[in-house]
């Protein structure tokens, strides 16, 4: 009988596999290094084991991924090991310090305040600072964990978001969760953009890039950014006007 923790691990694996397909890092019938055989070679050590990967992806099959294979996947594809192994955080990349009662005193609040420079770079990450060294705050009506806030510099989103406003964001774990023409923070290659977002698809209906559109379109033209393993998206859920 399969242990419950292994079943839960495999469920997370299926979600990660789906996200890797969305990103174009796995293409099942590809013959240029991204196919199922290539994936099986990397994770199981044999490209002929594609059928075993398919078994892992079949909820009705009794075969499930093991912890060693899962850690190999994390190392080779940049998956957040804490998410895949323990079910904590989000599948990829930037994860805010967890603001649970075990980690952050209640009086610190649930929203992490930072600078846009720190948010764009690597200064904030799980384990880089004790929770009491970070600045948290709370706002009535905004609950939940994994929230980050930072100030806006520039006029590209005026009059919707003004220079000096503070935006509060929550990470989006899948491109499928993106709602076109709503406002997101796009974090990529050490830069942050706050823009209206539209997904651009390739001929196989995969998201290949994002169109970033400013509210102040008379001064700022729209542009596209290619989606890659470094792309992180955060839904802007609220803003605070400067006093």
C-alpha cells in the first residue's frame, strides 16, 4: 500500500510537470532535448522510461515518484524543493518568508514591506533573515500569507497607480491563473514592472511571452517579455496612496 505522503508528493509532481509544460521546458513529443524520453533520462536515468513518467502522471496508476527522483527534478529544473518535498510555498523560485504563527509573531502583521530594489533582486528569500529582522505590517480586510508590498517609482501606471504609491502583491503560481488585462508585478532578471498583462501564445497554445501595457500609454509604449524559468508574476491586490 502506498503511503499517504508519497501520494501527496506525486500530486505535487503532477502540478509541477504541468507548469513545466506551460513554460515549454517539457514538450512531450519533442525531439530536440525536451521530450518525455529526455525528461525520463534526467529524472530516472533512462530515456526508455518515459512510460514510467506517464504512470506517475496517471492518478489511477499505483506507481508514484519517490523522494530521490523528486529532489533530482528540483535540482535540474529549478523547482522549489520545499514545495515539492514538503508542500510548503510555491513551485518555483522566489518565495517570501512564511508568515505563519510559528514563524512570525502575530503583532508583526502578514504583509512584508520591502524596497523595489530588494524585491527585484535576491535580497529577500527564505532563510536570508530572521522574521524579526524584516518589516511586516497589516491592513484590515487583507488576510493570508505570502504577501509583499513595495513603493512605486515613476508615472507609467498613472492615473491608476501614482508615483509614491505602495502596491500589495501576491505571487501567482501558474500562468493559467493569470487574468488578462489586469495589473501584475512582473519580476524577471533583476527588474520589476507593474503593468497590465496580456498572455501571448505560440502555435501550440503555450504562453511564449507577456505583453506589458502601461496605463499612461501616451508616454509609455507596450512591450513584450519572453516567459522563461526566471519569470515570476505577482497579482496586485491593493494599493496604498502616499500621504
